[in-house]
């Protein structure tokens, strides 16, 4: 039985507002999603990805993508 108030669903509902706040402050938002294999929550995952600068899964290869994103951001936005 699925509960409608799961963490991923709440994050999906909050994703647009969080993204807009972070963007307005000049920051970036990234998500690391673990256990995203539950495709019954596909809508929430799509919303999170749409309102994120970087979204990865919890795996070595995906975390490498996040590291590259952060490295690139820091190189291009250092004072």
C-alpha cells in the first residue's frame, strides 16, 4: 500500500517553489535520489528533475556526475 505523503512526493510538490527561491538567491539546487525505482512516483520524479540544476541517482557513476557539476560550478563562479 502506497502512502500519498511520501518524501519523494512532498519533494515533488515543493520542487518548483524551492527552485525559484534558490535561483532568486543566486544558488543552485541538486538532488541525489535513492530508491527511485518506484515508477508509481514517476510524476514527482519528473517534477524534481525539471526543477533542479542537477539530479542524480545514488551510485558511483551518478555521484561522479554531481561532482563534475559542482566542480564546474565552482570553477565558473569563484570570486
